[in-house]
């Protein structure tokens, strides 16, 4: 029986390619494992440390970041398609490129939370400037060198990267293959060649890369490529594997062409290298890291997904939170502020509620990074959902401003953000890939308590280990089945996720990997559970303030409804219709109980956006704001305050804010 059982699952469980195995092994599992348990330990959630800024980080924000924001004119940057040289000079002088580089190498050594907050504040003033600063602190060579570089490489490069003497870029995206490193055509051949007057062992590279941020101004290029050793100069394999190296720029054999990323000003371009030779010491991590580039990338990509892209989403959401609310309070129709109309209230409520989720998740996901973890699944969840939420938020804000929002000019509050909003969803794997392949594909293998161990037992043909794991798995599934009927709401959704996953594996086996829409819906349930956890954690960490309870209620209603929708769609589209109907009945025996936030709750949320308050300031604390009457944001903020002070100057301020540029 054991042999037959093992054979049965050998045929049914999905086969993994070598690159898939590496991707699954890369990074760390964090809170997601609890969410797959069917019975999360909520006390563990509360015990995670609360992210906070050190006195040094606060001082940097106050004395370096905010003054920079004050002097940024994003309209002029957008028109010129160029970040002013004075900003690049300021970045270098104040070590903005060394936020995460340790102090011993000349960097600032800031926390992930501080890094995220700084990107958010800058992004709320100018996405172009934020992206220009963000890349060297994200998936630039510095991040890879910190984790994998040799001591010689760290000493050689990190200080110059921290000071801005060298500007880095990293080239992964390959023509046709995109971010799928396993199918890139970029190659490096191990060989001897004359280099600086000496016969040198090195790599001859030929590559085509595109969409590479900072490429047009970079002095150091980090490159991903497939490494070959046909003469077996470093080992016994002809194909060594995906590897990473550093190349000094400019190089006469590398051609760089500038892209135009939706008229934004951050430098972006393509790279074409032909017979580019670099010494073998230029491999990141040295010779021992040859062939391990895919794992290195998978682990370091999670940092960018955890910090940079969520931070840009926060910049958009908190900016729109302030701007949409203030505008809706000042703009009148039929002698009433438009923010008092229910249609506008609903838009404001979604801006406010989604902003609360974004800030909670952004903050939450910095916790594992500051504890030296690389949260592969959490980073994919955060990257996908926060960038999509931000895209929805900017659309709601545009709707509120109507015709004014589509008139380009220096007084337009939203157009540049609207134009830029699709950019983040394309980075480090487009969002379609992230949702359909990564969240559940990695999540099920890493977060499920038994599946990975079972597959290892099957791979090793270990019948004894498989038998033990299999019956533990059955016991786990039965417990989750009964939890569907008596646990709390979030625990029921956790149990439903685990139970549906097990049924899917049993019925569909390896075909589940190819049923992208089906698995993506289970991934959505995992994601919404993660986001709900972040909301709870954020609220508890801040002392459960009473004025935020309406936000927590809104978020929980919204997220539970989305979980319900995802599970219902999963059951409805399950290939075996009878099993789908049974699953749907088991999960929702009384029908669909969860509803979107009510009109009354939307009304309460909308009110908090329409007037100055401590809550409004707190929920947009990572957004740059000012009271400068020569600044469009300053005029808006002043007008809002004058309105609620019943000042005689309000009418003038109102007209000034509502003016539209004409050419």
C-alpha cells in the first residue's frame, strides 16, 4: 500500500523545474506560514516588534529629506524630462544612495522602515526623483554585494556607491525573456584574454537588456547572464548556470540607448554589449557564486518588492488622501462642498480605506527585513496588491476632480501621478505574473506545513517519511474541515484556504500549476489574510485609537468581502463542478455573509478626509506637505485651514486653488 500510495502522488504532484526549485527555496517564510495553518497564532502577530524611526533617521528626514522636497518642482521636471543636476549632487553629498549601506562602508545604515519612509516622502513630491534615488538602494549592485559579495568587492565598491561617486544600475530584463532569467539569451563564456596587458581568466559577454533604470547615467553595471564554460576552465560543467557580475561603465563595447518611461524624468534605457570582457573576479561573490545568480536574484528581488514599490504606492495613496479630501471640501456644486455628496463620499472612503491598508502593509512588511529575513511571499503580496490599490486610488482622485484633473499644467494636482501609476506594476515581474504565478505558486510550497516536505520525500523515494507526513497532512486537513464551522471570521478564511488547497492538490495534482486563474484566487485569499493581519497589527501597535476604529472596520469589511469573492469564484470555476458546489456550500453554508463597507461607514470615513485633524495628518504622515502659498499643495492646505477657521480670506484662497491652467 505504501508503495502504491507513493506512486500515486508521484504522478499527481506538480513537477518542478530547476529554476522553480531555486525560486521556491529562495527567501524566508514569515507570517504567511501561520495564515496557511488554518489556525493562526494571533499572539505571535502582536509580539512582532513595532517599526519605528531612530533619532538619527528622524533627523535625516527633518533636515535632509524635507528641505529637498521643498525645492523640488515636479512640473518643471516633467516638462524637461530631466532631474536637475543639483538634485543628483544633493543625493551624493547627503548619501541618499547609501541609505542601506552600513556605516563601516560610508553609508547611513538605516533600517528598512526608514528607507521605506524616505522613499514615500520623496515619492509624494516627485515619483521621478524618488525612483532615481530608490534604485541604488533597492536591486542595485549594493544590495547584492552586501549579501553575497566577497570582502574585497565590498571594500572596493560599497564606499563609492554610498558616496555617489559611482552610480549603479542592474540589468535583468532581457529582450523577449523579460524578467524570466531562465529563458534569457544573454551569455558569458569563460575564457582567457589579454586584459590590461596580462593574460587573464575572465568572461566574454554578449547581452541585450532593456528597461534598465539609471542605465544612461550609471558607472557600474550589475549584469545577470547565463554562464558557460565549454573548455572546463573552472570545473567539469559546460553550462555553469545563471550568474551575476559587475562591469565598469562607460565601456566602448556597450551601447546604451535612452528610453522614455511615460514622459517621467528618471533615467531608463537599453544596453547592448558585444564581446565585453571582464575578469573572473568581477563575478559577484567570486568564483564560488558562479551559477548561483538565480537564487541571489530571487532573494534580493524580495527586498525591492518589500520596500521600494510599496513605498511608492504609499506616496501615491497618502498624497491622494490629502489632495482629494481637501479638494472635495473646497470645491462646491449647488452651493455645497462636493465631498458631502454620497457619490463623492464613496470615492473618498475608498481612498481613505485603501490608504489605511497600504500604510499598514508597508509598515508590517518592513518587520521581517529589519530582522534579517527575506520575505519572498510577503514581498510578492505587498508588491502586487499595494501597487494595484495605488492605481485604484489615483483613479478615484481623478474622478473627484473631474475636468480639472485632465487639464495639464503646473496647477494640476494629479495628472503626473496618473500617468506614472502603471510603472510600478511592471517592475520586477509584471503584476499579472506576480499574482498568477508567484504568490500562490511560492506560497503553497513554502507556507504549507507539509507539501514541501512531502515532495522532498517523494523525490527521494522515501516511503517511510512520506507515510508519516501523509497521515499528518490528512489530520491537518480534517482539522481545517471542522474549523470551517466554528472559528472566528479570519480563522475560517484561513481554514478555507488550507482546505481548498488540499482538495485542489488531491483532485488536480500537477494541473493546479497550469490553472493560473484558479490558483491566483487562492493566492488572493492568502493575500487578503496577510493584509488583514497588517491592519490588525498596525491598529494594535498604535494603541487601538478610537478614532481609527472606523478605518479598521472598513478595512475588515472590504478584505473579508474580497476573500469571499475569491473563494466563491474559485468554487464556481473549479473543473469538477460537483466538488466546486460542495466546497462552496461547506465554506458558505448560509450564503454570502460578508458585505462591502456600508454607506454609513463610507460616510464616516469620508468625513475624516474633509477637514484638518490629527487623524488626517497621521494617516498621511509619509507624505510631504507644506503651507507655502507659492506652492500648489501649500495653497490647497491653506485654503482648507482658512475654510474651517471661517476666515474672510477663504474666498480668495478658494478661487486661487480652483484655477485651471490654460495655454
